[in-house]
C-alpha cells in the first residue's frame, strides 16, 4: 500500500515539473526565440542591403 502511495506522489510531482517546463517553454522560450529569429532575419536583410546595395525595381 505504501508503494502505491509513493508512486502516486511521484506521478504528481513529475506532472507538476512537466507543467512548469511547458509553461516556461510557452511563456519564455518561444517568445524569445521568435524575437531573436525576427531580429536575425532583419539583420541579414540589413547586411545584404549594406554590402549589396538596395534591390532595384
């Protein structure tokens, strides 16, 4: 009986850790990666225009 209770507590603890990790990924990591990706794209475009000239029509 004690092992079943310990197993249940471990599952709750693991689930809590997984939810915290998911929250971190959704709230912190994805927005930071999105901002960094957009910034990197803008920087690449800026460097292309700086060294290659602006694109003609």
